[in-house]
């Protein structure tokens, strides 16, 4: 029997089961919902994580003692009044919450090599992450080439870096473009260059990168809406010791999924690719899958 992974449809928690358990009922270890496990995928290496089905309990109607036929249960007028009062009270509480909820305060973006604060993303459950794409460095000189953003068969943005930086929004750093290469020549921290629109979603970034000098590797930025709300793939971060996906909400960062040990060599070209589908993130280094992660399902920790 082979094992496979699937996601809880309520909270997104990944769960494991084997092929013999397909269709059976399990309990999510995070939200404790009853979940019907999907059947094992046909392929041993599916591109996307399967999702279970929330179990819906069916309520039975007691049979009539004389005829054996099912008879509906009648509510007394007092029970109906109590139910109506509860519904109206819940609706009033929801309206008060909607009008009294204050906007989130933005903080200061932390260092890419320091400690991070674990928070949930500022997106409602079920919404699709979206934002601009871009490139970055941290105390490292880097060259990039062949930057392409696609959505299905549509090319959203493409730059082979002729002379000039048309279409790019430049932040910190010393960015120049010529002869098909975008170069960031500063050893400063948090150097960024963005392209695209805040409404972009479900896209794929492809780019080649080469480290020239410095302490770390490359940053591939995606779903960026402003300086305090973004996600990036940090390749060769933490002093060029590991790779990780970092997510920033209102200036506070968390790590999505697992970190992977690895280094970036100077003078070597690397092929990098990030694929986004809904809340799902796949990151490839030289066509090898390095990260398979999802955004958290709720923003409860930021709604206080």
C-alpha cells in the first residue's frame, strides 16, 4: 500500500493516509472536523495536493410507531420563538462586528536574516493571494536574466533586460540593466525591484540568476501589494545556509512550510521557478522541487 498526502478542506492542514483508506472518515488533527479522505491519486507524484471532503451528517426522522412511515417532528410555538430570538441575536452581533472592526496597523519590515514573528496572512478564508512579482537581494551582488511571468498560456510580463529599466519599480540597491542582464551591484540589505500589478494572481515566475559576491543568494518576490505585505522565496538565505519561503503581513514575517538546507555558489547560473495556484506555492531550483507550501487559511491572529 502506498501513502499519499491530502489537505483538510476546512483549515488546510496536510494529512497522510494510504491507498486502502481512500473514502474513509478521518478527524483533522488541527480543526477536529470529520473529513472523508480522497482516493489515492493515479500518479505517484501529483502536482497538486489532494483535498479531502468535509463530512456532512444526515439527521434521521423518527418513524411513526403505527405505520412505520417517517413523520416530521413538529416544533411547539415556544420553541419557534426561542429559535427566532437566537437567529436575530446572532445577526445583530455580526452586523456590530462588521461596523466596529478597525483597520490593521502596519509595522516595520524585519531583516531577512534575523528572527521572525509567526503570524497569519491578512486574507479572508477562501480568498486567492495576489500581487506583483519581482526580484531581490540581501547583502549580495547578483545578476538576473530571462525574467518571465506567465498565467497559463498568457505572458503577463517579460524582460530580457535591454538597456534601461522600463516596466520595473526600483527600491533599495544599485540596479542596472544592459546586454540582457539585470544587475544588482550593492551589498546593502533588502534590495528590491518589482514589476506587474497588485491584482496579479495564479501566475508562474521563471528567471535565471547568478551570484557575483556577498553573503547570501537570491530573493524571488511574489504576491506583493506594498512594502509591508509580500511573499518571497529566500534562496541561500541565513548566511547562505538554507532556502525558505517567507511571508510578510503588515510588516511581520513568518515562514511558510519547511526550510531546506542549501547553498548558492558564486559564478554559477541557476534556473529558478515559482508556481502559484490559489493558496498553493511550488518552488523549483534547476527544475527540482524544493518547496511545496500553502498560505494559512485564516487571519484570526491579526483581527484582534
